[in-house]
């Protein structure tokens, strides 16, 4: 689940929880809304964590073709 799908689930859950006033036999729409908001929030946290952990590569173009270079370890400047 990506960020867009997570936000969609959160919005759909909020609509079911706070905006829908109809009653359906056998289904509590308020509970369904809460579950959708929780699933969307967990999906959003996982998607953001995976985006932060993604490896970055730099592409250097030469006459012979492209070379993919992994960035070196981060070095903090001295204080």
C-alpha cells in the first residue's frame, strides 16, 4: 500500500465515522470507519518508513555508457 492508498483509506474511514448517519442492519459503519482509519494510518507509517530506507544511487554518464555509483558513507563536517 502506498501513500495515496493510505490517505484514501483514512479519508474513507473518516467519512464513514463522522459523516454517514444511515444505519445498516448487521453492520456498524462507525466501527468500519475506525478500522479503515487505523489500517490507513498503519499503511502510511509503513510506506513512509520504506521510502526513508530506500537506497539511493547516482548515475554518472561517460562516453562508454552510464555507470551507477553507490554513495559513500555520510561524513559529518567537523565542528
